[in-house]
C-alpha cells in the first residue's frame, strides 16, 4: 500500500508540472508518460530490489522529464518539481552511473 501512495503522489506531481508547462510540448508530454510508466513499474515490480534495471529506467526518465521543466520558472520553482527532485536524490544510488552524470550537469 505504501508504494501505491508514493506512486500516486509522483504521478500527481508529474501531471501538475505538465499542466503548468506553457505550452506542453509533445516532447514533454512523451517524457511525462515515460516517467509515469517507468516509475510505476519500478515501484510495483522492483521495490526492495535495488539492482533491478527498472530503477535506472524510472529515474532516468523522470530526470528527462524534469529537464523540460527547467526552462519555466513556474515549474522549476514549484513544490511538485522539488518533490520529484527529492525522489531522484533519495534514490540516485539505485540508478546507473549515467544518472549521476546527468544530475551533475
């Protein structure tokens, strides 16, 4: 049940950011859909298995979506953006080194 609550909150945060993007481009929409799908897969099927590749997919796709939000002050400074950044930071050790490189840039 706990994972479902986290999944729902992440999905809501992604939706909030996507709706705040002006205009929401097809790239941002696609990235949001990928992040939502990959995070759900990781939380539902790889919880407790830190080396499962679904975690890398989830965190890298979430990072890719957040990059679309960086140009807009409204989304960059929102609570939803901060919560998603926090989720990535808390779970960065589950991802492959290329996520750490993306976070550093």
